[in-house]
């Protein structure tokens, strides 16, 4: 069964053919963050995909992974390209290095998981929170319920973590 759900005036669809993403988002709907672990080389991978990017192995098991990490990079959106986002400007899209498997299989690698910056309650973060977050901020995963059977994994500031005094941010006018 495909997943189809409305989100901010748009229609999100996960097709039947996309077995890996259907499985991934089924776990997300239960607020259960899981990634595939390769049966051959034992490495985790993201995004969900058919074959292992490290060894091309096709077998994998879905394994629970802790949704914590550090902002690797970000985009801050000030001009909405979709009308429904206009009310939420500025918002941030984060690329987060998971703590899990960081530095493997080489020191430059990490599982880099994308998501929006949200409040602890899963709502798109307001400007005062957006202004606090930059490269190096520690974040934790939160799930935003969109519709029955669909939740989106996002990121919120990890208030329990030791934070840098000033994370790196793009120069502002
Ligand atoms: Zn592998």
C-alpha cells in the first residue's frame, strides 16, 4: 500500500515500488528511528536504499539507531518557494552527522540525516530558535505526525547536551 498524506497544502506520496522508504517511514510513523545495517559489511546506511553503498551487498536488517548528532551544515530559507511555508519563515533545513557510526568507514564519513529544525514539539522552529542554531549545534530527533501512518523525522536543539557557546553561522546582513 502506498502512503499518501496531505502536508502544508501539498500531497506527500510514497509509492509502492519504493520498498525501502515505505519501510523507513513506517518505523517513523511509530516514532521509531531505524536504519538498514548491511548483513555483509555490518555498516549502517542512510538514506534508505536497496544495496549497500560500501560493499554493494543486498541484504540488510532494520536496526534502531539513536537520533542524536551534530549539525554538519544547514540551509536557512528566507523566501518560501511554496505558499504554505510562508508563515514559517525563516526556517532551517539541517544536515546532521549522527553520533552513531561517525568517522566510519573513514574519518570523513558520517551518517548525514536531513530534516527541518523544529521545536521540541515538532513544529517548525520560530526565528529566535533558528537564530541560535548553526554548524556544531547538537540536536536530537523529533517526529512530527503528519497523518495516520506518516510522521516526518526532524531535528530539535538537544537541551540536555553541552553546546558550543556560538555555533558557526553564515554571515548575516
Ligand atoms: Zn555492506
